[in-house]
């Protein structure tokens, strides 16, 4: 007689795109742990775990796909005594499917092909995959189990279709990327659909950073009433187990969900850590100005990598205020980071001297300001090359939106942690970090922000105040509202026109910026892809 009890392990693990041997080894290690330490009968892994998600155009390489498919059959014989549910790119003839295989006793006992392929925002699945056309329900230990993959559960009817096929419970394999508030949205959608279909569901999500994307984990189990009865932690690897008795989940531990700013901070830390670790850098370095942006990036980098793996460089000029140097030193010392001071004045003087003849008869303008920023970029890139450390840029989303940055200057670097963080959120994140331990001086949080490239310069000389600019940018960049709609919402014409014109004419700069961590619903790059050469203007005339 088959047992009415079933223990399902949830493998919320961090894997590396493209490293199939390492991913297979991690799958095997997790399965053995779940079997021997947790007593699990089955372990469920995230979407596409064999190759990592998103593998992008690696999926167009026949050799890569062949290796992935061979790995699935290899996995089937690697672990006895536990069933494995793994995601992989399944090749069938000339078609590729986003599939989930059930491996047990040396064989593939069931296989499901994802039916709903997302093709919006950061997702390009229709570029690579063919959609499946039928549900998959298999029997295991006396239970009939249905399979779905990520986007499937966001579409009404697909959960119910599995119940109609006889499923007692449902497994869904996911690679659902983070943005602020996403976990609440996921749970609301899934719980609503489960409540309607009255079938328990196990939602397994990956965790870790992959280029711009962060996967936050927060895997969960929902009972047939639509109530969450188990939740894994956010932003951490975890293998949990949930017992099903008579096809119903037994209530387990539910990790709490972080508040928004705390969640965003952890996402940024994880993104830095995994980008440095997975790309083999020896640590990170950054230019420390004494301003709010570099102060936040320094704290994030130390929390991600440890103080011994982070280096800060102060690069004052004749326009750098004494308090900026004092604050930068204070930040570095509070976080225990090695720091150096290199004046840019000799380099700036040399460049100005070299160009003096060609600049004769012209007025001083942003050209001379940008020379200063580019001298700093050369210094930082030289140190990055020499030491094998990743150079972190410190520009925020507000600056990237309007082009308030210098190509080959403060934009020079390998990774832009706060590229998708609006300026006002930068302040909230800094205040949050200071509540953990005070590492950013109070006057950095209160003084007007400045690039310090000219006498008495502040950002508001060139831009609307950030508390006005940020909501305008959110409406124009993230919500695609027109200038007229934004003005109708109460924003002054001069502020809207100024912001929109700056956004429109600076796509060429953003295209050359380093990759950065996505935390909003519309980041530059994967989410928002505008032509550089374009006659479109958000402001007419």
C-alpha cells in the first residue's frame, strides 16, 4: 500500500549560468542532503537550473544544449532514494523547450514543457523556446502531482487545468527576478489562483545575482485554501522540507518578509557579492568623494564582500571642499576599509596644458569639468587593472536618466550597483544602513549634493530638485506617461520639459554605462530599450 505521506524538499539554491558541471554537482549535493538529513522523498529545483537562468544566447549554441541534455540523463543515475525535479532546456528535433524533468531510479519518469513563455520586460523566452501545449501529471508515492514553470501560474486556468487532469498537488519551478514589492505580488497572484482551484502548490524560486538581475528566493508553499504554510528566507540559499499528509501540506516555518528599503538593500548587497564572486574578481574598489552616492556604494560593497576586500580612493581637486575629504575618510574608517588619497591636480594641469592651444579663444564650460572626472576614471581603472579588483561606479538612476554623468569619467567602471536606484531612495537606503550602524556622517545626508567640478557647484544648478525630479522620471521612464500627463498630475511645465528633454537626448550615454542591479520594474537596459538615433521627442518643439 502506498504511503499517504510525502516529504518534498525545496531547493532554493544559487547557481551559475553556463557552468553545467558545477550546477550538476550542486544539484547532486543538495539532493543527497535532502535525502539523508531531511528525509525527503523528492526535491524540487528552480527553473532551468541545469544551465542557469537566463542563459540568453548560450541557448542558441548546439554544443551547449547537447551538454545540458546529456547532463539531465547523467543526473538521473547520480542519486538514488530520492526523486529530483529539475529545469533544463529540452531539445526535441529542431525545437527547444523550457522543460522540467522528473528523475527517479535512474530514469526520466515525467517531463513537462512550459506553456506560457514570457516575452516582456527582462524576459525573451519566445526568442529561444517553443511553448508546450499540454499539462503534465505524474504519480509518485500515492500522489498525483502536476508540474508548471514560472509564468504558467500567472495565467488564469493553467493551475486549474492540472487539477482537471487529476493532480492532487502542484509543483512550480521558478526563476522570478526581484523588484521592489515583487514577493507580495507573487504570493497574491498564486494564492488567489490556488484558492480558486483548491489545490496545494509548491513554489520554488532561485536565489542569487545574475548580471543585472537579482533572484530573491522567498520560495513558499500554499495549502488548498490559498494560505501560505511555508516560506523560505529572502536572498539566502536554503533547502527546506514540507510534509504532505493525505495530499495536504503540514504547516511549517514561514520566514518573515522584509520591509521595502530593507529588501532593496539586501538585493543590492547580493548583486555586488555575486557579480564579484561569479566573475572571479579579487575584490572591489571605488572612488570615494564624500558624497551620498559613493558613501552608500562603499557600505554596500563592504556588506557584500567584507572590509578586507574593498578599497577606496579619494581624488580631490581644487574644487573639493575640506568637509568632503573629512567625510570620505570618516566613512572609510568607520567601515574599516583601506583608503588612499591621490590628487588629480597634476593630471588636470597636464591635460589643460596639452589642450591650451586648441582651446584658445573659447570660454570655459563643461569640457574642463569633464576633464577632471576623466582623470579620476583613468586613475581608478589603472588600479582596477593592476589589482584585479572590480571598479564600482557610483551613479544613481536619477543621474543616469538625465545624463548627469561623464562618459569615461565617473561612468568608467565594471559594475554600477545603484544604477537603478533613484536619488531619493539613495537617501532612504543610507539612513537604513545607519540604523544598523552609523557609518555615513550626518552631514552627508543633509548637505546639498554636488559633483564639485566647479566653484560652489550643486546638482540643482543643472537639475530640478530631486524630490521633484524623481517622481517625474518615474512617470516618464517607468510608466511611459507623456509630458502632458505628468503636467496634468500637478508638476510644473519647466521641470517636466527639462527632465524629459534630458532623458530623450542621453540614451547614447546610458548605452555605454556599465551593467547595474535592477530593483525597479523598469530598469535601463533589459527593460527599457530605446534607439540611440531617434526622431522621437517627449517634448515637441
